């Protein structure tokens, strides 16, 4: 009996989260709770997965791969009732892993361990447990002569049972045929009037079959998230795991306690990350980069040898040798070429900047295509919007844009051309042309004394 199937319980509303969103759809470390659980299950080697859905079932289902089966629990009548909804998925000749969709910290290695313990011990059911200093809220593991007798939920525990520190993780391995038989015998004889999956333990024990436990070394692995406080605690645990893994792979974190990196992010060796950095989503950071303090990078591809200082980058690509910031804002759909300089208080949006171009400071580049070896002077603005439509600006290679130039799109500055400081360019500039578009200066000597506000 080595076929390995998994049932994930994900039907609950999560009222203590005080949210309009289903609990398993909340995110921690870059993924939803449910995605973390599914990834761990797949990492353990279980490919046949069923998810019990209920609250916001359509939204939860959208998250799932089509090859994951779903079963609906319309009435939330307890964990045993939830598993009953998947009866057709339960195979007599399989080991059935059951776990909760709101416990994202359980690792693939731990799932493998309980599966192997279940097979090696010849158990009909094996329960993953942990020792907690404060077991409040968890079902207690009741043992006699060091053998599992039953699991008592917090609401139903006696004062003496509440003192027990070994608790139920909500992770089980069952022999499929025994699970199906025991589920039919559960009765809602408890304070919540629910069908508890934990009641199967005593039922199986009373049948004379072997029940067992596996205690996990790291109690963090069983932590469920039922509140915003617990969400913050789980985020802290993920942060430590992720940052330790990155440091082990050759990344320098100046202050790991103040560095926030999603589990979906990749960072190359010899990159140095300063405090306050947030790296999210599908971001990839190359090798030998320097990510300065308080930078925020989302879903972006950063090549090797890039310097980013206190800047925000979203859904963009930065090539090697580029220097960004401080205080730059790279908005979505930007391409920044090799050895480009994007300086302080520069905003780039939906634009391509080719190699060796410099955009030093106080500049807005929106909907533009800028060639190689260009220099944009302070105060340059790509005027891309007329109040109704947006247009593109093109600056070809080797151009120099004087400070405070307004480029009113659609407009092209051809190769090798210059614009005079303070110009408003509304027409295309031919190659190697010096464009001046500003009013002629007029000096009226002595006129200041005639101004109305002068005494």
C-alpha cells in the first residue's frame, strides 16, 4: 500500500482574520496559504491531490491547477464532514494524507517522514504531533502507556487535559479502507455539534487496529494561521527560513531581521542586500549586485552587477552594469539596457532605454524609446498624454537633450541631435540638428519700478 493521495481541507471562512477574503487565499512570503500547502505536498511526492472547498469556493478554485480535484463542503459541519465530501477520491488501497490548507509552514520533508513512519510502523492511522509550551487552541494528544488513545479538541478538554503540551498538528496518514469505515461512524457528540475527524482515532483504536504518532522536531511546522497576529508570526518564520537559505547560497544580507524576500524570489551569489529591502513575486536578482537600503523590487528581472539604491522597480528588466537611484521609480514594462544610469528622482514608465544612456535626475520618461549613448538633462519631460490618448517619444542614438526640455509626443529626435535648454519640442528633429524651441528673451530695462506691486 504505497499509493499516496492527499486531501487538503480548505473550506473554512476564517472569521478571526476579519477579512472579506477566504482564509486560504491570504498570502505569506509571496504565496497563498493554500499554494504553500500544495507545493509541500507535491514536494513530498504526492501527485494525486483533492481540495475541499466551501467559502468563496469559486475564488479558491481559480487558484488551483486543473489536475487538482475539488469537492464542495456546502455546510461547514467539521473536519470529518469535510473529508466525507471526497469519498469517491478515497481509495481503499492507498495511504491518504489529510492536512489543513491554513498551515503553510509544513515542509515536504516532514510530510515524507510521516508517510514513511506510517508505512514502516504498520499503523492504520498516524498523527503528526508537536510539543508546545502554550498549547491553547490545539487538540490534545491523549496517551496511555505512551500509546495514542484519542485526541480531545480544546473546546471539549477537561482542565487536566488542557495541561497536556503534546498537540495535534492536523496532519494525518490513514489507510484508505480504514478511513472510509471510520468516517461513517463519527457522530457530532461534542460542544460544537460537529463531525470531528479526530474522533476516528478512538474509533480505529476500538477496532483493535494500530494507531501511532510522529512528533515533529520543529513545532513551527504545524502552525495554523487563524488571525492577523498569527499571520505576522508565520511571516517572521518564513523570513528567517528564506534569509538563512539565501545566506547559505552565498548572498550577503547586512541585516537579515530587516530584509523581506518572498519565497518565489531568486538571488545570485555575491549579491549584497542592505536593510529595509523588499523583494517580491517573480523577481530574479543576478550575481554581484548591490541592492541598497529600502529598495522595493516587484516581479522584475535584474541582471548581474547592477546597483540599485533606495528605489522602486516594478515588472521591468534591468541589464548588467546599470546603476539605479537613489529615489528612482521604474514603473511596469520598462527595459533598462546595459550600463544605463538612472539617477535620483527619475520616473520611467513603459519605456526602453538602450545601453550607456544617462538619465541623471529630476526627469520623467513615459512611453518612450531612447537609444544608446544619450544624455537627458535635468528636468526633461516626455509629454505623453493629451488628456485623452497617450503617444510615444523616440530619441535615437547619441542625442543630447538639454535641461528642462519638453518633448511633446508623438515626436522623434533623430540620431546625433541636440535640444537647447528650456525648449518645447513639438516637431521631429532631423539627424545631427540643434533644435531650439523657446521664446526670444526680451530685456526691458527699468521696467521693474513700474510694476504694480513695487512701491
